[in-house]
């Protein structure tokens, strides 16, 4: 049934049935119905796993909202309930981006994917894209980010302080949106605005970490189930995981680009990393890789084996970003801006803040995969600094779009 909802003073139509909204437009219906089914499947899957271990886990209703912007919302309605909205614009742009970036010739460059039908590969990327988006919003709710922001904040000195006590009704209709907002001039930001931006960036990374961890776990569960059912041979398991991880990371790369447009894909944005509500895409991608790496250590004890898996997914991501000729200029700089001193120092700030909020966030969360970072994990790694803040290689590379290590 089509419903109406008031968001920011505007009335929008919503539905959990794509046919109701787009019965007169077959293209919109196909894309929205496909995305909605994939996201619902992910919610059903994770809820079925988690309700056995966490009594507070709940499955929020999921709606398509008839808006053209590229956005998704986690709407907290109380301590223990919420809703998820994904805009029509996000679904359409996501479908278009996958078709534009992941062309047949991209998959044919690697022996890993040559035997995979390109449409099946693109379908795999779609599955992981929509799984990631809905899981990210779910963890905003399950990790109770709205509750945490009402209970705590960082003062102008960056110190964590407690607010006054709150009740469940005080977070009614609190929205966490995925649209990235930027201040026009970072120099004009107040200390309070900077602290608020940094806090929101940390909460985005927290939702990312839980979502990525669950993506890897679901993929491994699916793989083991296929082996057990006889549809995948044990000797083919490693090759299957290689392919799935590459498609998963390709989906994450697309998701981060979708939400931030080209705002985070330029080296000149490195001077204003605190003016945004979300980390730039390359920082989010780098952190997602760290989380996936840590998760894989639960399944693979051989470090060389994990390194090999990482190199395979990095090949796909880097080549696509280098060759992408779409309307948004990601090009060669999307992935590599994270490997600068400015980005590494900013990520260090965010990680230190994650350490600071851990003890207050964990008791609120319904179920949280993120482990507390060690202090040394938050320090800047000099080996991760490959470019200066203008994009010039510090390693003598001539064409950075073709080099990863």
C-alpha cells in the first residue's frame, strides 16, 4: 500500500512494493523491484541469524521513497524500533553506474573472471551493492547511533562528554541520511560544527565496519552451504571466494562513489576533510578493506593467502576506476587519495575517536561486530603514504592509475 511520509517538511510517497509506485514505468519497476527484493532478502537473512543470539534484534520495515536524489535513510522511531528508506534515485543511479563501470571488457582482463558470464558478474555486484546499502542503514539502527548522539557528544576540545539523560521518545523520527553535506568554507566552521562532522564520520565508519563484516560472513556462509549441498566442489571453494570478494569490493567502490559524487574524488578536497558529514570515498574504501581483511583472518590462517585475495579484488577496483568514462570524474584519483598524508592523518583522527566512543557505544548496540581498535591501529602508517596532497607520486610512478603497489 502506498503511504505518505513527511521528511524535512516535504510529503513523499513510499511503498514496500515497487509495482505500486511504478506500474506505468517498466524500467523503473524492474530496477526498483530487483533492488528491493535483494535488500529484503539481506534483512531476512541477517535477522534470522541474529535473533537467536540478540533478543533486542528487530527487522525494520524497508520502503522505496519516491525521490530523485541519491540517498538512503535510517529513521529511528524509538530506542528499539526504526525504518529504512531507499530513494528511487539511488536505485536508478546504482543500476546505471554498474552498467557503465563494469563493462564486459573489464571482466575479460583477468583470468579470474574470464570464465564468468559478464551479466552474472554484474548481477553479483548488484547483490552486494544492495546488501551493503541496507545493512549499512540497519546498523545505524541496531548500533543505536541516534541514541548515542542524544546521550553523548565531543566538546570543542574533542573530549567526550555526557549529555543529560534522555527517554525513548526523545529520538522519535531522528533521521540519519546518506547524502553527504559539505560546508562551503571549512575555515568558517565553528568548533562545534567540526566536532559534529567528525562524530558523524565516525558513526558512518562504524556502520560501514559492521555492514562489511556481515557481507564477508554471509558470503562465507553461502559458500560453505554450497559446498555442503554439492553445488560447489571443495577444491573450487577458494576460486569461488576470490571471485565473490572481487565483486563485493567492486560493489562497495560503486556505493561510496554514488553517495559522494565526485566530491571526494579530487586531491584538492584533502584540505577540507573536516567539512563533510561523511569521510571521502577513498577513506571509506580503504577502511572497508581493513575490515574485510580482519574478517578474513577468522577464515584463513595463512597471511599469504589473504594477501593474494586482496590483490585480486584490488586489480578489479583500480582498473575500473582508471578507465571509467562516465559523467562523474572518478578516474584515477578516487582510490588513491587515501594514500596521502592528509588522508592518513585524518583517518588516524577518526580511529582515535572510534576508540574514544567504543565504551559508550557498545553497551547501547543491539549487536556490534566492530572490535575495539588498539591504540597502535590508529597511528599513521608511513608505508601507506604514496602521494603528496597534490597527487604526485612519492615512489616515482609515472601513471598512477596503473599501479597499486
